[in-house]
């Protein structure tokens, strides 16, 4: 991309934007057509829902005994025959044997075989209706069919739904040729808008391209002239406007002016530096005789070096102690992590056991409910027994003296049945309390299992963080060990420096006398260099 010109890049941007707009528009067209067709399908489904509700109502009348089957079917056919939507659309009914049941527009199709009726393309549309209803209970069927006032076949979409209770299939359909007309209208309107948008964008980009390109060409020519070695710094770029290229041209002009000033200042500084260099050369001849005063300074440096060595030795010992403490802390972290992992395993096991126990509790509740059902059966038996005992007592009374013994037995049986019923009532209440308690315990155990599981997740997170901390501690331990080794090396190096300082101290005594002259000359040279650096410091090399 760096080798492509600005003009070409702008043209590529225009092309890419246009392509993106076209792609988005085409996708919008596809979505629009799909949405129009889905709206047709939704309308058909809604209308069939109404008819299905009507049939369900009449089926309910039959089940309630208020109408017989034939009355309900005849009433449903008359009701559906009169229904219309969109002013002219209707509903029809056929059965699973592809026989007409009711057609409001063509009554001749009622009670006739419809399997041979085909559309202009040869599709057996009523057979398709029955097949869709049989396989999927409901669905859409597309076919070609002329409108009542035309011979030209047009696309039509029908939705059918089975009504298994009566073996009927209800359906309704609409022509979908208007979908293509609506879609074409949308395409034309959006296409014109997109074309105008692309033309406007292209015109704007061409104008921007020319404006930017001309100014960049002038700046490129100036840069090539300077890069070619032309030392004429009096030329400037013409500035027209206040856009970014014009601002860039102004910055280039300011940069050239700064370079021009810097070159002028550098020439004067160069002459002065030559004179200073000569003076410094003469002064350096006397350095050997003027370094005696540095002897005391070197002595102080030597003593300071000895103190540094002592500090380094103490720091080494402290680092070794810290390293041992870090190693111990790392071991403690490792032990804590292992214990936490063991605790997580115990928590996971507890979650599993809690879940199993909750399942057993649910099973126990189900068994208790079964016991209630058995007790209900026993209660029914006790009621029957009580009734039989009452009948036996009546018969014994009729028998007179001969039935007295039988009456006593019947009375005992009745009392036994009553006690059984009382016991069953108490048992039923007790079992209800047990079932309620078991269900509450099961719910609480499930909550406990979830809480324990969350605790396990938190513990797992803590274990991971401890593992990360342990890794950091190990890295810190290794860094401290390296620091101890480096401190030992530095101590030895400083000891060598101290020995060399002692030797230099002897040589410095002979050169100390030249320090003052060198300092004066160096200060003068520093001021000159500082002035030159201030001039050059405005630019970033």
C-alpha cells in the first residue's frame, strides 16, 4: 500500500465504498422479498387458526352431547362457507381420501374425488394438500392457478391443516404475484437512491483527489529538489487555503527557515570552536604538572570505595537471608495449595453425595405417595365393608330371633370398618406431613449441594491464584539468588577499582597543577557548545 499514490488510494476507497453499498443493497433486496413472502404465510396461518378454533368448538359441542356429529359437521361447514377475509378470500375443506367436503366458490366439488385436479404445470394440488396434512399435520403448498376473471396462471400459495378428529383438512390460499410487484417497486426506488448516492460520492472524491493531489505534487517537487543537494534555502512553497495539505506546506516552509537560521548560527559557532580547540590544546600540555591537588580527592574516593565494599558485603548477607525466607514461603504456599486441592476434592465428593441423597429423598417421597394411594384403596374397602355390615344388620333384623347372632357379628364388622377408616384418616394426615417434610428436605439438600458446588468453584479459583503466587515467589527467589551472585561479582570488581585508584592517586599528584586552566577553558568551550546545541535542539534528528 505504501507504493500506491494518494490519487489511486482515493479511487480505491471510492470503489470499495460503492461495492459495499451495492452488496448491502442486494442483501436488503433479498431480505425484503423474504419478508414479503413471510407476511403472506403469517396471514394464512392466522386465518387457519380461526377456522381450527371454530372446528374445535363444534367438536366440543359433540363431546358435550349438545349436538350429534352430523349436526356439528353441517353447522361447521355452513359457518366456514360464509367466512371471508381480504373481502374475497375463502376457506375450503377436503377429507383424508382427497374428496371434497366443502368449497364455497365451486359447490360442484363437494362430495367428489379431487385427486385428478391438476394445475397448468401438472401438479395434483389436492393430492399435495392431503399429503402435507398427513405427513406434517400442516404446511404450505405452492402451485399455479388462474384468477377467476383470467386464463393466465399465476403463482398461488395455500396453507392446509389437518383436523384429525373428523378426518378433515381445512385450507385457504392467496395469490403471491403481488409480492413480485411490491419487490420490483422497492428495487426501483432503492436502486435510484443508491445510484444517486454513488454519483455524489464519486464526484466528491474526485474533487478531493484533485485538491489534495496538486498540493502534494508541489510538496513532493520541493522535497526532491532539497534531497538532490540544492543548497538554496531561500525558496518557499506557495500556501493556498487552510486544509491539511496547506498546513503541511506551511510547516515545511517553517522547517526550511529554521534550517537556514541554524546553518547561519552554526557557521559562527564553528569558527569560535576552532579557536577554543587551539587554546585547549596548549592547556593540555601543562596537565601533567597540575594534578597534585587531585590527590586528596582520589584519597576520598578510595575511602568511599572501601565503604561501598562494606555496604555490598552486608547487602549480600541480607539478600541471602531474604532468599532463604522466600524459599520457605514458597514451600508454605505449595503445602497450602496441596491442602486446598484436597479440600476441593472433598467438596466435590460432598456435592456428589448430597445429590445422591437428594435423589433418594425424592424416591422416598414418591414411595410415600404410593402408600397414600394404597391407603385410599383400603379406605374404599372399609367403606364397602361398613356398607355390607349395615346391610347384614338390616337382614338380621328381618330374620328376627334367628338373625340375632348374625346381627352381633355385623355390628362388630361395622365397628371394625369405622376404626379402620379413622386409622386411615390419621395415617393419611401423618403421611402427608412426612411427604411435605421429605420434599422440604430435598429442596434444602439441593440448595446445599449448589452452595457446596459454588464453594468448590471459589476454592478452585483460590487454588489457581495460590499457584500463580507460588510461581511468582519462585521467580523472586531465583532473582534474589542472581542478585547475590551479581553483588559478589560487583564487590570483587570494586575491590579491583580500589586498587587501581591507589595507583592512579600516585600519578594524579604529578598532573594536578593543570586542573584549574583546563576547568576555565572547558567552561568556555561548554558555553559555546551549549549555544550551538540550543540552536540545533529545536530539531528532532
